[in-house]
C-alpha cells in the first residue's frame, strides 16, 4: 500500500463508521419519534427506517467505489476507463441518496407543522443538497478524466 493514498483510504473507512453508528442507534429512534409525532400514519415508522436504511446502501457502495478509485491511483491506473466507471457509479449513488431523501421531505414539513419549527425543513434539505454537490463534483471529475483519457489515447496514436 502506497503512502500517498493511505490517508485518503483511512478517511474513506472512517466516513463509513458514523453512518453505521447512526443506522444502528439513531434510525430506530427516529422511526419511533416519527410514529409518536404522526400517530395517524401507522406506516410512518417503517417508512422512515426504510428510507434511511435504503440510502445507506448506495452510500457504502459509493465508499467502496472511492476505495477502488484510490487503489487505481496506487496502481498507476488513474487515467483508465475503470476510474471513469467508478466516478460514474459514485455519481449515481449520490443521485440515488438525494432522491431518497427528497421523498422524505414532506415528512419534515409535517414535523415542522406539529413542532412549530420551520427550521426543520432546512435540516431536511441538508442531505439532498450535499448529495447533489457530490454528484455534480463526481460528474465533473468523470468528464475531465474521460477527456484526459481521450487526449492521451490520441497522443499515443500520434507517436
């Protein structure tokens, strides 16, 4: 393992730990709170849990792709189609996470109405906006990397 990406690999691993802790301890509690605040919707506890657990799957898949991307950099394969594919998957995972959390935004509105706290809606927008920023960043990197690969292959054909 090269030292150049060791810090980034450790960071990718450490990014997975808080989400795992949240999924184990906080998501069931959020489902219970949602069921208490909205007792007229019997399915709300399961819906909240389902959305958070479902968004954890693409999150961990994106972390795995980021880890693979760092491994490609270590193996001097950064400018390859494999890297472009990993960035595309990261982009799609971020879009999926954002879409799942946008589906839950009406619940944040209901919570804000019951609790009389309009700031709750803005809290609900944090994850979708952060995911979309990551998706845009991954798309830009994917496009730049693809163009660099195209230029590299043209130069290889010229020589």
